[in-house]
């Protein structure tokens, strides 16, 4: 269980509290901060629970698939997970409450302030919009997630078992090693399970979080000052390609991006997919779960969302303030975790 010790990290002196050693802890998994975790947990490769700006409490027999992410909303919402919760590969549970026995399939997203009552199945790729309440006993699908039909007899147990079996099949996967062409600025924070390869240029105070994979692959990735790339996001270039992120931008959890341009002061929402050739102008908010078309232009000063993304309205002052506040919060998180990781690395030396 040495890998478990390596990736149990305190935040401002508060350590994760585990009822017992996890049944499995995949390569690159991480548990950070104010986490209280029940017995018999199972973590796939790259799975992340991060409780920095609030707390996470999880019951017994939690199962998190490969690159699944659990996080909080800073000083607003914790995350509460009941017993026997199953979270599929690349799914995100963010600042919400999930009841006993819920099954959250691959790439599902639950957003801030939502409540899933016990016994919900959230189908693959579904998105639960903020402050929603989903009663138990139903399969939910879509964006926003809506009841598709009542659960059949024994269906909850069957889908839980099937999802856990799919997770276990990927449980021994390894993560690629970092191979940077040039060292990064000394002020940059790179989480100890992130992977960076090739020609990557990150400006001062950039922060790149747990499970992220940035692969320039013969191209170049550039990230402007103070921008953040949140847990389990995948940023890739094709050979000779370029992926550029401006200043004071946020790339949310579990985002996928290829050969695109993101302007200054943008927020790319949780679980969104930004296609090759997309150009996101300055001051854009792309909603969670959105997708863009190859070569699409998202014009400045607007909220965009949907599949494919379309302009939903002007970017109001509340969302502009949210983008700015996120930048400061993440720089603070990064400063503290950079210190914690350095201490942990020194302690692990022979």
C-alpha cells in the first residue's frame, strides 16, 4: 500500500481519514485534503478525490473507475456520497449529494448543489444540471438528465455489478510517464500524478492538477499566466499542431481538448469536449458537458452550451466574477499543494 501513502495528501494540515486501506488503488490515483472515506473503497487508475476548499464524506464500498473525479465548490458545497456508490470511468461528481447505492455510469457529470436520492442510475454521458433533485428508482439520461424510465426489478444491482466489472477490467492500467522537452517556470504547480510530454510552455503560476495528461506529440501546448487545468483533463496536439490557452483561464475537470485556441478569462466547463480547430475568443463561458465542432468559433462575451455548442446568451457579471474568483482560488490551492508535495517527496527519499 505504499502508493496509497504517497497519494494521500493533506490540505492546510487536514489529512484524509480512511476507515481502512482501499481494496485497490490504481496507478496515479490521489486523495487530497478533508476526505472521510468508509471501508472497502476501490479506486481505478487516475481516480481523484480532492477536498481542499470544502470537505468530502463517502460511505463504505465506494467504487471509482479510471479517471473519475470527485471535487467540491469552494466554501459553498461539500460532496456527500452514501454507501455503495459506483462512479464510472471519466465521470465527475462535483459539490453535490449522492445517495446510497447510486450508479453513475461512464462520463456522467453531476453539478453543484444537486441531490441524487438513493437508488438512482445515471446513464453514461448524462449531465445533472446545478441544484437538481433526482428521486430514486429511475434511470436518468440526457443533458440535462431527465427520468428515462423506472428501474426494473434487480436492475440497480445488475448495473452496479456491470459497471464495477468494467472498472475492474481497467484497474491495473498504467499511466504514461512525463517527458518534457524543457523545464517549466519555477512558479508552476504540477500535481504529482499529472503527465506532461513534449513541447509545453506554461507561464507563471499556471497550475495543472491530478490525473491530467498534456501531450504535445510533436506540436506545442502553451498556457498563459495563472490559468488552471483541472483534474483528469486531457489536452493533446497532433504532430505539428498547436493548443493554446490564454491568461486567467480555467479548464474544468475531465475536459478533452485537441489542437484548439482558448482566449483570456475563459471557463471551459466540466466534462466538455473541444474539437480540433476550435477557437474560443476571450471572455467565454462554455457550459459543462458541451461539445464544439471542428473549426467552430465561440465569440467573445457569451455563454455557450449544448451539443454542438451554441450561444445561449450574454456573459453576465455573475459569471464573469465566477471566472475571476476561480483563478484566485486555484492559485491559492496550488501554492499550498505545491508545498505539501515537496514535503512528501522529501519524506519519501531514502
